[in-house]
């Protein structure tokens, strides 16, 4: 009988930004670090237009092409590293960076690990606070200027910021609808992948009926 899948509940917080922006996610331990990146992008949400890096100790994990381009550094493929391999070694803290120009830095904490409900879908967004910064706003300093500008309609830079980002922006409220839609899409993609794998294994020697 197959063992129940295990799920990690992870809290992530965007560093150097006020008001605080944080999210709580649940991911299967079988997720790769690329899968963790995808879940973070969906949960902010960001637009996944830039490079990323997961740091665990002295090791850095990026896309395979980037890892191959730096063979002398401790850079590995995020697609080949699974979350559970680190959690099973006792790792509970990770760092995540997105967009090396804006330089968004996140602190991640593994809060708990539990057995999956067979009827549930993952990854899953649990809760959070704060609206994600717009892409290409200029990192924490640029985001601070952006918040000041949209909060005061008088100065000329307010009009410039509105022209650049015309959509309404409430810094205290996550975009729950966009987050849930993107997390659901990830969960559906994972379910399709699992179904395809199980179908490919059916009938092979050693497979169960």
C-alpha cells in the first residue's frame, strides 16, 4: 500500500518592505524547487518574467541552463532538487530571490509537515497579507516611492505613477481572486501530470492492479 503523500506548510515573507507582505502555502514534498518558485509566483502573484534563485545554506538553485553555465559555483538545477530532500535533512529555512534587477528577497520558513488529504489538491494558498508590488517597480526603494505617490494625489509623480500603473492598488489587501485562480491552475496541472504518469506505469511489471 502506497504511503500517504506529505505536505509542507511554508510561510514566506518579502524582506525589506512595509507594510509586511507575506503568504502561507502548502506544497507536496515531492515538489521541485522550480515547483516552489511557481507556487510563489502564483501566490504573490508575480508575472514570472525574471530569473529566480532558491538558496539553502551555501547552495543556490536556479534553472538548469543557468546552473550549467556556472560549473565552478555552487549553483544547481532547481528542476532536479526536491523540497522533501531538504526537509527530511532538517532544513526549515530557505531564501528565495526573484528579479535580480529589482532584487526581491524572501525569507521562507517550513512551519509543519503533515499527511495529505487524498481528496485535496495542491499546491494550495492558505492565507496572507499585503498586495504584491508591481513588476519592475524598482525593488523595495521603488515600491516605497510608488506607495507614497499613489497615496497622495497632489504631486506630479502621482499622475506619472498612475499612467505607469493605472489599475487600483490597495497595499493592504492581497489579490485573492488572482492568487486562487493561479494556484488552482497549478494544482490542475499537477493533477494532470500525476494522472499521465500513473497511466504510463499501468501494466508495467510490479505495478498494482
